DNA sequence: CCCTCGATCAC
DNA sequence: CCTCATATCGAGGG
């Protein structure tokens, strides 16, 4: 039952590439796709930048104002994110990709896993050929480039798709796994981010090869049972997660940046209304009732505070949502020292709204 | 076992 | 200088 062949497909610098597709004039320039906040001006962050812009240190997550500074001498465009447009292109690409898979797993607008074990009869050379065909079809139809990793599991394919970008194709056969991983930085392992990297660098562990020298008990001690085991296996390229369709979303959240930092109840309550409306609408559209409601503060120093409450019964009534959110706000502001920069609302613990006919009608 | 909350990741 | 959305883990309290 072993011996899988799994693809991970990642669209290159996706949002920025979508903008290049829409307007080929900007190809060759620095392209930065921006998420502007409610504050106005250049407040906000970079969602994605093309490779021209990345050469100057412009990458996702950095403040727009900082990006403009880095690119002030360059021929650069800063475009507001147009998620509807990116979703359209994503859908078209996913339609193509799906056809190539025995099992297809959508991860996000720019990412998917495919199990192709049967299709290519466990032969990595056939797999590579199939992946090349797939890349060609996407490029010919949509002018979109992507990078693909081909390996025996999801973990390794995700690492491999990142190994050569853009327009990359990286294959790691079972006998090449140890060699492939050994020289990589631990940060290449999905789930190991900034904080975890810091912990390991304190221990003089920087590469995956060095990571394999740490025994599992120490990892468990530092990171907890689950994460410790995950890191231990990952360093060895071990991952048994099946490629499978994603289960439905289990929570929705909306967050907004306030026009000015504040800890005034009234001001925060005003700002939270629209979020409640949007979230309740989302729940209704998806035929969901929610039983948990939460709020989140992002303080002026970017630290966060959350407060949440379970309801006695699931519901999707807007007035009820607003009422609870206002209560949570009031409670959260007791002992709140710092001014709040951003405010968010979350709903979760979903149950389905009963349709007209369901299984119970048979009894 | 259920709930709340902070932390982390990654986009 | 700092967006937005989702999932997951672990600790701590009931």
C-alpha cells in the first residue's frame, strides 16, 4: 500500500502574476499587489510581489510604505488586490489541474495537491512527463506559470515545489530523500516558522541534517507531543497524510484596521457592526448556524487579545450576534491598557441549517 | 470532557 | 512602517 506519487502545485507569485496577465505592459516592471487598510494613505501591507520587485527586498507582509521606499528608484506599480479576479483565474487553473489527478486536494487560490499514483503506475519518470504536460496546458490556456514538486508524500512535495521557483519542476524519488533534505534549512519544513527557527538556532541547529540529530524526547519536551513528533518525522521526510478533498471550513472571521487607535467602547462597537453583518451573511449563504462567537484585538504594539463565548444553542441571527459581540467588547475593555489598532470578529462551531428534506424524514 | 485563551504558522 | 483568514496546539480552569 506504500509507494505513492504526490504532486504539490504552487502558482508563481500568484496575485502579481495575475496582474501581469491582465496587463502585459507591466511585465518587466516591479509589480506589488497591495492590501490597503482603512487608515488611508499608504497604510497596509504587500500581498505579493513579482520577482523583479523581490530583487529589491519587496515581499509579502511588508508595509506598503516600506515597499515604496525600496522601489523609489525603480519602474514600479502598486496595485490594490482584486481577489475576485484572482479567484476567477484560480478556478480556471484548478479545472485543468483536477483532470490530471486520481485524487485532488484544493489548498487555496494558488495551491493544490494531487495523488497521481494510479495514473502513472508508480513510475516517477511518467510522473515528470505528466507534470510537464500539466504545466504546458496551464501556460497555453492561461499564460500562467507554476512550480511543481513530485515526491512520495505531501510534505516532501510541498518542500520540492518551493525548491525551484518560478516555473520549476522538482522530483525527489524515495532513494533521494535523505540527500535532498540534508542541506536544506529547517525553515523549509512547513510549520517551522520564525519562532521555531529561533528556538533551534539557539541550539545551533540550522539545517535539516542537524535537526535529525535531536532525539524525539527532547523535541516533545520543547514543543509538545504533537508538534515534537511532527518535526521529528518531517526531518526524515516521513509523512503519511493522504491526499483528500478538504473538509468544509470550520470558522469564519473578519478583521478591520481602525481609522485611529482607540479603546473607547462606542467607537469599537461602531466599527464592529459591519463585520457582524458580513459574517452573518456568510453563515446564511453557507447554510450554517454558529455556536461560538469571538472577538479579537490587535493592540498598537501588534500583540493580540481574544475573547470568545459559546451560545446555549446554535443560531444565525444578526441581532443576537451584534448583542454578544458588544458584550464581549465591553468585557474585553475592562483592564485594557493599550489602545486597539485592529478589531476582528469570528464565528465557529458550525452546524447545518436544516433543509426541507433530510434523512430524518425517513423515520 | 468542555470551554477559553494565547501562540504560531502562513498567506 | 505592519493586511487578512484559517487551522491547530497546548495550557489552564472548570
